[in-house]
C-alpha cells in the first residue's frame, strides 16, 4: 500500500473523526460494535491528531474533564447512529433491493463488516481525496478477504449521478440509499438537488435513510480544562481542527417534506430516541451532553 502522509481535505478530517469513534468503541468492547477496519484507515492516514487520538483516546475518555464528557457523548452518538443504520440496511437489503449507495461515505466500513452485503453491490460516493486514499488503503493486507465497496470520487454538491452510473449502478434495480452525517455540509439548494436526483432516479421498492439536523447550531465550540491534544504531540500539526465551520447553517427544507412532495413515504425518528435505544450509557453527565441541542438530529427513512 502506498504510504499516505496526509489527506488534503478538511472534509476528510470529519470522516477520520467518525472512524476514530468507531475504532475506539470497537476496542472498548462495550458498545456492540465490531469494527476491525476503522482503526486501519485512521492509522494509514498519517494525520497526527487523529492517529494520536486513536492511540490515547481510551485514557482521555476516562478523565473527568468537560472535554472527556463531551467526547464520550460524541462517541455515543456515533455508536448509536452506526447501530441504527446497520439495522436499517439489514432490514432493507434483500432480493429486490440489491444495491446500496452510501453518499458522503467517508471511511464507512459496512461493505467490509456486514456479512449480508457480501455479494451485493455497495457503492460509496465521496470527494476524490477520500476515495483515492481509501482505494489505496483497501489494498492493505488488513482488508484481505473483506468485501470491498465500489468507490466513486465525486462532489455531491454537483453532478455526481453520471459517475455512479459509470461505476455500474443500475437505475432499474431498487436501491438502498444512506446519507449519514452528510446534509449539513451541503447548502440548502444543493441538498434539494441531491434529494431530487434520488427521487427521480430510484425505481419502486427503493429506500433511503437521511440523518438530518433538526436544529443546526454553529455554537459547538468545545471548552476544555486543558487543550487535550497538546498532550499527544509537540508538533503544531497535531492541533485538533475546528470542523464546525464546514456546516452550513441556513434555512432548508427537511428531507421528509421534500421527498413527501415527490411521492415518497416517510418515517421520522428523533435523535434522542435513537441514542437512548442504541447506546447504553449510565453516566448522567454524558447522557445529558449527548441529549443536548448539539446532537439534535432526526433520522428519516423514506420509501418509494
């Protein structure tokens, strides 16, 4: 595998943050996640603050600082939505819906770790820097024997469907679509264009799941007793990046409202319901942080 010193994209940082959470949760062994691949992606990235967090995250989470509480809340949110979406895919993929398309896939590992996807076509769409890196990482021995996805490098704010078709996606076959942690990175018109593309090109029997921020707030700065990443490296490049500026805070039509007008049937689950059902957390402070407006999301399941 080609060594990767840095993935040149701030959006890749968001994908690595989620991968770190899944890797730590899997190692902890207490959250019903068995993901042996996320850690491999993070380690191969060579990005100092994420590789350091992967190595020392368990010790950090054990602290009683404000940062540690919020970090455990974030981990819980990632675990809950991972398990919720895993179950959605397991319930949706079958003889009729034989294709899975993951939009804004980042370092998603479902193609590799969900056995029911073996033999199914799994397409992952993300920006070119992410797919280039992931393609090289998948050649590593750590992924031998794993069912690998079909990677498509495309800007989901642009005309991405032709790339998906080129890769082999069949518009006549029912498809399961997943957009996990994606929509906030799109402007309102870009989100509507993406939803319209899905609505117009999905045959009957298709299903989609969208994670949607009910209230997107830019006030997500984490206050810490001591900047936690300073203990990991003296390299200035190891500073934890501010990713909040990537979120577009603006009025937009909710996916269920938009797709409802396109004739799709929708079910909505509050993020608080998903968290409390799919993550077992007894610490009162962590639960309170996880149920705060910072994680105020909805999960929308749409069926055509």
